[in-house]
C-alpha cells in the first residue's frame, strides 16, 4: 500500500441551539430536494447557501425571514452583501442582520417556533439551517493514527495529513482531499485537489520528487490564492482571489479600484435599469491583480478572464493588450485599468 486518501466530504453543521435538532430543520440537502414550497420559510445563516436559498424560495412565493447574525455574504466584499441584502428585501424577505436564534420548537401542527436571543418569537412552516459544514470523519479509525474522530484534517500543500506538530501522520501515507481538509469547501476545488493528490501519490510511489513549488503539479496553490466562485443570488456574485480585507490581512500593500458596471455601454443593452459593481484588488509591489469581485446580472461570464489574470499574475501593463474579445468584458476591464492608470 502506498497511500490512503480520505475524501469523505462534509455535512451540514447544526449548532447547539436549544431544541434545534429535535425540530428536524432543513439543511442544504433537504432544501434542494423539497417537493413543496412552504408558505413561510425561516433561514438561520447569511452565507452562500442561506442567500441562494432565500433568493430561490422568495421567487417561488415563500415569505422568507433570514436570521443573518454576521451579515449577508460577510466573507465577500462588503458591496456584494449589501446588494444581495437590498435585493432580498425588494423581494419581500425580512433580512435580520445581527439576529440570533436562542431556541427552536417544532409544534404539534408541524410549524416551527423560533425564539430569538432578544426574546422575539417567530413562526415558520419550515426552517433552514445554513451556517457552515462539519467533517465526515467519524468512525474512520482516525484515533489509531493519533487524530481525533470527527475533526477536520490538516494537510500540507500536497494534501498529506499532518499532525499537531506539522509532521506527516504515519510517515506520510495518509492524504485528505475535498471538504474534509477544510481548505476550500467548494466542489470544483475538491476536484482540483484530487488531481494533485492522484499525481503526487503516483510520483512518490515511483520514487520521484514531489513538485511542491507554488503552482506546482502536486500542490493546490489556488486554494489560498485564486479560488473562483459564483454565488447564484440576485444580483449574481462572481469572485476570484482575495478580498481587499483578506489581502491587507496577508500583509500586502494594495490599491482597490472600483467601477460601476451600469456605466458600461453593454449594461443598458443587457437589461433596463442594470445595477452592478466591480472591484479589482491590486498588489502594488508586484503590480498584479490579487482579487476581483463582480456583482450584477450575469457577471459570471467575466469571471474566467479575471481568474486567468489572478492565477497567471499577469502584470497590469500587459493587461492593456490582453483584454478579452467579448465587448462587454473588454469594456469592464478597460474602465478598471483606466481608473487605475497606466
């Protein structure tokens, strides 16, 4: 045996709120499998799943209440959450920023009663809990190699599981890919990690050195530097790389460039009353883009070009000559580059 890979994924996190588990709440799994639209839906959470499902069920006719203790899409650029929250409210969603459930009860008639920590009581027909994930690492025998069952698995850049001391567990034969290592809990990043894991296991089995340089064949550098993601809310959110706050926390000297997408010629053609926003985060020392976020209808089509720029660390002076051929995308890039200055 050369290696064992743990790729058991994650499950929805149901927090220790009084009565919550007994109330049989929906998680992301039950929500997308629902066969009926509840008249009233309460949502605990303000992240991606909470925002997408609140959007979807409001469109389907539910009266939605969203308990977003930490805000809406708080891990993204602030303008993204602000635009989505405004859109949800326009759809009739009650967005409660800072609200927190203190206890939950499933009533005899099937409805759900939610008591907030400030004493307010809410009633709903169904309750969705979408506040995070928990690793599926129970009953795997992790305790036999000095790890705690039910815990996330910490890995090095080649996805090899390491212990608290940073050394590979069991001499280096144990790997973890996907949600279970908590690097990035997205399906496409799990597939990206799986490619790296498969390649490095084969290389090590052959006695070949691991290519563990940044962006090397056997590492998942993008997990920390260039994760592309689309959030299917209204407006749509597309992002890659670091937010301005994350870049500053990483010690980078940055400049933030913002642009109103409604100011492009293509916006008026795309939709009447188009509203959107774009932000480019530039590493001023290297003159490369380290983060890019877009908010607006159908902005996902612009994400690929931004991902190439971030992953390729394309110098800004070269981007002037490398904007994509699609007219709307080109105009956005040109306006951002003009705002930055040559």
